[in-house]
């Protein structure tokens, strides 16, 4: 329970901080938005990132643009996202004195966020900060898995990076690692870590649909149920997947209200 215990304790402490009072200072608004993003309430996160952006808090420009480019909590708009990434790079991106800023800069180069894609620069930065930034480890794993950023495709190296990233609390790494096994659960060497992370993520999405239900939140939860719980088969798998039906119906209801 290494990952989820730490995550639960940290989130509880942050939630208690904002329990009675919402943030008013721009730096606190930004931190609150990052907290909402962390607990998968993307529509709420976008709302607060937008407030930070309106206050010209430049660190928030990257996260707001990231939500736009990926359609998280807001309609996807890559053109608009590109402009916000450019503002971030022209203002905050110059302050490359911390691993978080360096990571964001590397992401911009790796994916062409507000700048011409430059695999060489992205790779160098990720390599520079991988020992202090778990997300950089995750991106290194992605690069080796997919043969990006000038790396030769090597799933064995990718697996090592994903595991190290997850050990340092980059939650997406365990899912990316499992993707390389193409659903072959019996062959997967990190079963307990995977099922723990899967259960935890279902809990996160379940919480969101209760406190801030959106079509996207229901879609995320339904997708996890449709994919099935790792290792389940037969009736257990069928029963798990049937749970997705009520969420799919709820999506239809929410979408019908728009018209």
C-alpha cells in the first residue's frame, strides 16, 4: 500500500487545509487548482486554473493549456492551448531553476507545446532531472516504450523506468507499464501494485461523480469498468463490466439535458 497510503494521507491533509476557506491569493488559487487536478476533478481544476490565469499567475498557464490540449475538464482546443503554452514559456519558462519548471520545459519540447518540437532538448532535460522528478522518469519510460526523443525502442528499459517512476509516486507509470503486456495479466510481474492503483483510481472517479458529476467524469469511470478489473475473468469480469451500464446511461441523461 506504499503508493495509495502516501497519496491518501497527503490528499487528506491538503483537503483539510481548504475545508473551511477557499483560496483568494493567486498562488493559493493555483495550488488549489493543482489539488483538484490531482484528485481527478478536472472540471473544478480548470475553473481554478482559469482564475489563476486571469490573475496573470504565469505558472498556471502551463496547466490550463495542458487541460485544453488534452480536453480535461474543458473542450479540447489545441490552437488556444498553444497560445497559453507560449505565454508560459515567455514568462515562467525562463525560470528554469527548479525541477518542476524544467519538467514543463521538457514537456513543451517533447510534444511541441507552444514551441517547435525538439526531441534533443527534451531528452537532455528529462535525463538531467530524472533523479529528482518522478514524472521525468515516467516520460523516459514512454520514450523508450514508443521509441521517441531519439531513444531506440526498448521495452525492458521502459519497464525499469516505469517501475522506478511509480516507486516515486508517478501514478500513471504502473498503467503505462501494464499496457506493454497487452492485457496479459498472468505475465505481469507487478500485480499487487497494478490492482492497488486500479482500485484507487476507480475510487477517485467515483468520488468525482458524487461531488461534481460531469459527462467526462462518468466517461472515465465507465471506461475503467468496461476495461475490466485486472486479473478478473468469467462471471467476475462480466459482473464488473456490467456496472459500466449505469454510468453509460447517466452519460446519455446528462448529454440529453444539453439539448
